[in-house]
C-alpha cells in the first residue's frame, strides 16, 4: 500500500511541475557549423556566432537581443546571416555594430532597433537583401558605409536619418530605399561624397521639414545610376555641395513647399540627366549646369575636342 502511495505522490509531483510552466532548456547549437541542423534560435548563440563562429549562419526564428549589442570585429572579416524572413531586434545603442573594415551580408533579414539599427565608429560594408528599421538613425557610420553590388535594402527611421554616414558608396546594381524620420533627413552624408556606381539606385523620402538628402561633398553618378528624392515637407529634395554626372543618369527630384528639387552650391560641368527637377534646380556658384530631358535620345552627343594639326 505504501509503495502505491509513493508512486501516486511522484506522479502528482511531476504533473504539478509541468502545470507551473517549467520549461526544458533549449539545446545549445554548435556555432561552428550553422548551415546544418536547426540554425540559431537564441540571443546567446547569435552573440557567440558573431564572436567566434564560422562564415555563415541561419536564423531558425526571430531573435531579440534586448540590451545586448552584436559586434562584428574586423578580425572576423566577412560573415553572412541567412534570415529566411526572420528579425534580429534589440534596444542597445546599435543592434549590430561593425568595427572599421568589417563586412556583413544579410540575406532576407530584418533588423529592428529600439535605438539605432546598424552602425560603426569607422567604416563598414553591408550586402544582401533585407529591411533595417530603427527609432534613431537606422544606418549610422562615423566614417563611411558601402552597400555591395546588387544589394537591396529598405531602410527607415522613426525619428532620425535612415542613413547617416561620413561617406556613401553604392555598388553596381545596388538599390536602397530610405525613409527619413520626423527629426532628420532621410540621407545625411556629412563629410565626403555619395558615389552611385553603374546601375545603382538611391531613393530618399522625408515627410519632415528637412532636406530629403543632404551631402556636404559631391554627388557622383555613373552611367545608368538613378537618384530619386522627394520632400513632402517644406525644404529641398536634395542639398549638395557639388554634382558630377557621367554617362546617362536618371534623376527624379521633388522639393517641398519652400524648397527646390535639387540645390547645389557649385557645379563645374554641363550635365544632362533623364528625369525632372521640381521646383527647378538651383546652382549657387560655378559655371556648370544640369539639364533635365525626357529620355536619353534627347541628350546631345558630346562635341569632340579639336585636334592640333601636326607639322610636316
């Protein structure tokens, strides 16, 4: 009889423990081989991968880093996160910080920051596809940021800049769509140039009373590159220090109620661009100009430079 009572007591104890929500510990994943197995399921494993894992990891589900920041060192070099549509979120100063020279590829990954999204105290490179959303600056680099060839990112800030960096390089065929917050420009490049390589597309939109795009350096666009700026507030679509266009480029610029589509402090060449600028572009100094045409066929052929006759 006593044995029966002890058995019943043990059974009731086990059932009570399960009813209180006692959870089984998640299995720890081998961070050295993230491509096989279930993939990353916890913040601890994701942090360990960034610190000392292999070159590639798979997110098995969305991961909340809470107050911990993921840091990618320059020594780690280049890593890839395959997101499969999952999200990495966090409330630290950055969800992900890249040390100077580090390179991160995101494949179908969403980054959501309670403060900033991806940033660095130096420069970094981001490639792949995904969305980066943040309350403050979504992409914030003190030196410069490069987006890799054929990348595609949707970047949005609630209060800050979608992109804030010392310099912006966009590789061939890259497309970035930037939506500014309520207290800043959509794209703010505050030291050097914006370089749009062949076929690259940059779109900057703001609803606030700031320039949709601001660059204290030169906007350089190569053949086939596209710039779209739109200010739904009061100021310029784009404010640039200087502009240089090479080949056939495409520009769609719409300014706010008290601004122009594009404002440049100077331009030294006479350029053509397919598209429009409303209100009309203003160039403050220099002898250059930008003429907007409906299609590439309307761009005149460059006049060949005269050659000096050779002496006989």
